[in-house]
């Protein structure tokens, strides 16, 4: 679940002034936009799931839940737990497939809260008639991604639905990792003065998957960036960087991730839009389709918030890893206006960076 992306749910550090919730569009049935990671998703979580399931752990709004468990001699230790469902179409796309996506997505949700991912469970929902050879290739891809990330798939389940009831294959994963003492990468920890760092160019995954569908009249050689980022995160911690928060900008892109983080910490995030990287082919595709690269999904990038004094060390550490070679500073954190994300344009203007209202690219992850 994601946290609300507007000011309807003030978090720790945010203004305590009363606000009126934004009206929730009247939907008697679920629409595709409810799964897009934008404003509709946030509204569904805030007004349906959260009131029913509310508990302190769920309310943190991080990509993984942090829970304490009793260790030896009653010493408490922390575990991170994350779960995700994968319904990407097509199942195989340039640079990856649903199997690699399932492993990497779960690993990354654990890594960005400072956890060391260790174990994953997987549930497969198969359509009657799905080729077993295709399933074998996808499971082998999962194993390769798990080996790369250093995690083990320790349990699973398989269900088969009648032909036509499932689009080939859906995969649900749950991951568990441990958190070393001193690692407190939480959405609420972002502070005014922090530097905003991005590990590489945006939009590769969303554009690669969209092109693979063949539904629109454009072609591109862009491949998905789907990758496990726990090694990149470890490099940053090993460099002695004080990490305040991290997030992997998947559904809803970087814009959705930053709005969630700004709302949680009650700060203002200001981007230097000319510093935000995207490949020329991605920018060209977005311009043709009317997309903003900030809204396009990624599956192998992270955004990190660190004190300005640690910016150089963090960038050096990120660039030492293959998945962070394009790391750069893209903005800064200010104290106000709370919960606001803005972008400084190349002509000196300032624009509000909001989240998509509905589903920009359905079935993208």
C-alpha cells in the first residue's frame, strides 16, 4: 500500500492546521486507475483499506513494514516485511520478464528501508492452458534474479484458474529482511537541507513495456531497468553515509514517490528539472505520447535523501555500483510549504509536480 499523496493526511512534522479532505471520485467499482500508484490509489488506501486495517505499523507509509521481534536473551531485533503483486503485460519485455520483476521489486522495497533482503515467498496464479515451457523460463529467471540479489525463495503456492479468467500468469511475492542497528531510512526522517539524489535515468521500464505491447505506432531500443538494488544500497551504507530516506519510484514514477515522501515528512522538495536524467529515446517517446518522464514507472532506480555534508560520499558510493553509475543530485529539501513538490524549470520558472490522477500505463508491474 502507498501513503496518501496530498495534504489530506498530515504526518509527523507537517502542519497541524485542519484541512478538508479532497473529494474522492465516486466509484462503485474498481477502475484501472486504482492500481496506478497515483491519486486514485492513494484515495482507495486512505478511505477503504486504512480505516479497516489500521495499525501503527501500517500507518508509517514506507515501502516495507518494520516490525520488532524478540531475539535471544529478550533482545529485540527489527525485520522488514514487504509484499507485492505482479500483473505486467506482456509477461516478457525487453530487459526482463515477470519473474525477474517479481524478485527485484520485492528486494528493492526491502532495501530502501535499510534492510538486507534474505527470504522471499512466491505465489503463482496460472491460467489453464499456459505453456509449461514458458513457466519454466520465468521461474528460471526468478532464480537468476534471486541469486544476483543474494536472496532465497523459501516457500510458494500455485493456483490454476479457468481459461480466460487470468491473463496467463500473475505472481505475488513477500519478502523478509533484517535491519542492522543504526539504519533508520524512513519517510518521516527527511529534513530541510537534505540533498535529493537519483541513481540514474528515469522511465526505461515504463517505455520498454509499453513499446513491447505493440499497441502504439512507435518503436524503441530502450530496455527495462529492472534490477535488484540491495547491493547499491549496501555500498552507500558502507561509505558511512547517513541515509534519511530512500524510495524506488515504481508506479506513478518519481513524481508519486516524492509526493508521498513530502507528505510523510512535512517538508517541501524542490527539483532542478534540468538535472533530472532521462535517455533521449525515453524523452522522445514521452513527448510523442504526452507523458511526463517524472510519471513513468521505473524498476531499477532509487531516490535517496541524505544530509548535504554526505552528498559527495553518497554519489561516489552509488556510482561505484553498476546500477548507480548515472547517479546525480536532482534537488534539495526545504522546510516549507509542507507536503509540496515543485520543479525549477530551465527558464527560471517554478511548477508544481503532482501525481497522476489515474492510470498512466496500466499493467506496468
